[in-house]
């Protein structure tokens, strides 16, 4: 019953910004940490960012820290990823993901912390 629907991807030039959105349903959203994963063709899915269930802390991969910001709207069951200063290395399908554990004490920090994700939204950054 868990459903995660990503949107907001597109094709942009290097240096541009995008905001990805994720609409979540089918579970007590406010009690779960959420995150973003991404995958490029021929590569493994990798961790991008995560936010604690109560929004008290966040985690970012080193490659996006300072450029990307994850946020969580518990009232609207939405997750966002603001992406600034995009580079071609950011090109990937981006997936919204839900933590395996309800009310994890700290923010998730790796891909194996998640057990559900959506269909993804494509982000393409041209040079």
C-alpha cells in the first residue's frame, strides 16, 4: 500500500536548479524518515540525501552537500529535493525512498536503510 510518486525532473543545463517532489501515501508519513536515491545507467543505485522522521536532522552524500537540500512536509505528506548548481554528474533517475524503520533515532545514512521507493523521475544535466 506504500506509494511514492516522484515528479519535477527534466533536462537542464549545468548550473541550473530543479526541485523534485515526492507525494507519499499508504503509511504514517510523519513517523518515517525519508530520503532520495539516484541511479545512472550502468551504475548501482546510490544514496543522495535523507531527513529524520521529525525533521530534526539530515544527511547528504558528499557529492551533493552544499548544493542539494532535502525537506519534509509532514502535514502534506510531501518530500522535496532542491537541487542547485547542477552538473552533468548529477544526471540520473532520482527516487524518493522510505526508511525501513519507524522513528529511527537519527537520519538514515545509506541506501540499505530504505525499503520502499517510487518509479523515479529523470534528471538530465547537459554541459
